[in-house]
């Protein structure tokens, strides 16, 4: 869900985004979502409390910071040739931020002796990659229609998503 929302947001603000970037985003988000449960499984119960105590702060800072930058960038109406394409670094950070809660799922998997991690992780990765691609593609098409207002909306969505993850984990909402 988080990766899909971020993909749509990226598509909205990146109407000039090349197709390879859509595929890269889908691969990053799918890989991150597929690997984090495996990482959580490997870390097991030993570090569960420490990881759970900071993942919401990381998501808030990373997604909130990226969203704020998008809002600030949208304040002026640039020439279409000036609109920056998302960097690979930004997409990697987004992939990590949106998959931190998947690590917690992996921690819970470690308490279940009958869980087959490889099929679970591959399924998670495949579905996330497909949904991220479709979200970015649809967002890009909509972004072409809405212009800089889409970038403002995308920035707000990222900031609200970071805040939602933070509140959900911290307050148990």
C-alpha cells in the first residue's frame, strides 16, 4: 500500500519520467518489499524491540523530507525542460522508507515455524513491483494533465504518508 501510494505520487510529479525509470522504481520497491521480511526473519526476536522503536521515525523523516522538497520545488512554475526527473537515490530512499514495516512482518514470521520465506518474499516482491509500476504509470499520465498541482499534491501525499506511518506505529492507530 505504501509503495503504491509513493509510486502514484512519483508518477504525478514526474510526468516526463522515462519508462526505464518506471521499471527501475518497480524493481526497487518490489526488491525492498521482498527483502525486508527476509531481513526481519533473519534478525529474529533478538532485535525486534529496537527495530520497532525507530522504524516510524525513519519513515517520517525520509518521506516527510522528500515531500517537503517536492512542495518547495513546486512553488515556482518552471519551464518543462527544468523539471527534475527523480533521482535513483531518491527512489532507493523511498523504497527503504516504505518497506521498513515489512521488516516487522519478517520478525513475526520468525515466530512461525512453518513459514516458507522464499515463496512469501517472492510473492510480496512480485505483487509490489507490479502495483508500483501500475501506480507510477497511472500517476504519470494524470500528472501530464495536472501539471505542477500534481507535484504539490504528490508532496503532500508523501508527507501525510510519513505522518500516517509515524502515528500508526507510535500511537497504535
